[in-house]
C-alpha cells in the first residue's frame, strides 16, 4: 500500500505526537503507512502525489481568517505552501481530508467565507448529517447524529457554491463539506477522543485558548462525552483510497 501523508503544524512535541498516534490508531495504520510532515518546523518538501494514497491535514494553532499583519512568518509560509498544494489536489480531485484546519484551508482555497461568526468552545457537540451526508461514502456506517469533539475560533459562514454540505451542528452550520468527489473538510476532529482532548487541554492550558484555571473543569466536562462515530471517517478514508 502507498502511504498516506499527514501534514501537521502543531509546534508542541507532545501535542504533535499525540495527534499522530491518534491518526495511526483510528485510521488503522502502521507508522510506515502514514508519513508525517511537520509544516511548522520546515518548508514543505517537494511532493510527488503518485507516491501517496491520500493527503490528511491535521488541526492547527493557525487561524486562517486572522488579518495578515497578525500572522507570523511561519503561518504565512504554511498557508502559501498549502494553497499551492491544494491547487494540484483540487485539479486532480486527489483524496484529501482536512480536520478542523481543513475548513480554513480547503474552504478558503475554494472561495468560502471563513470568519469567527460560528466559533465553538472546546467540548463535545452533537453533529447532524445532511441528506447528502447520509449518502456520502466517507460517512457510510455513521449514525445520522453523533457526538464529536470540537473547539475552533473560526468556521465556514458561506460555502462555495460547488461544495456539498455533509454535516452541521446547532451552533455551526458547516461542520463537514466535500469539494468535487474526493476532497473533504471537517470542522470537528475525527481523530479526537475524550482523553485526546484532555491531553490537548493540558498542553495548551497556557496558550491563551481558554483561562488556565478552567482547564480541570474542561477536562472533567470532556470526559462526560463519548465520541466513537467520527473515527469511522478515518477508517472509511483509508479503506476507500488505499492503493
């Protein structure tokens, strides 16, 4: 099998390793089947997509809708590199799954309005599949409604006219969409279980995402939820596109 490619951008080693382990575990992949490139650490190397089964973009500390003057040089570089890669991915309709940061990258690339209108706090939310979502092969076997973990400052306010809406929540009207036949983005985290979210809360408690003193309560709240359905998306992605 050709490996999948995970494009990551978490600067904290503990968070990066936990994320990678989650994609391996819930994608049913071995390390040699999931190559990781940490975009925050170095420029994106030259890629030949013929060497990969598909591309996954993980979550990120970057907020794509921030004003340009507020973005670091690293974020500007990462955004340029991802945009250039998406030019090729979209043109080829190459298998792509972007989790959380996928909405900000694939969405903006395709002309969506991405802003802070529909941000959601850290925690479990109920996701509802649309009629198109119920029929989409990447969502095969998922319940029409399910719990997923999320936490995002920005979201998609207006989809590109050619995008297909697949899932939403009560507070966020776009939680998953598809471009063409094989490019997907989710706002929720399909790789994240309760302990994974608690790990991130602990790592990021002083990063400004939430008041540090609220970390213990956020972790306790997270453990009240069970998320098992979103991981089926990763299994489906691997099963559908492995070659």
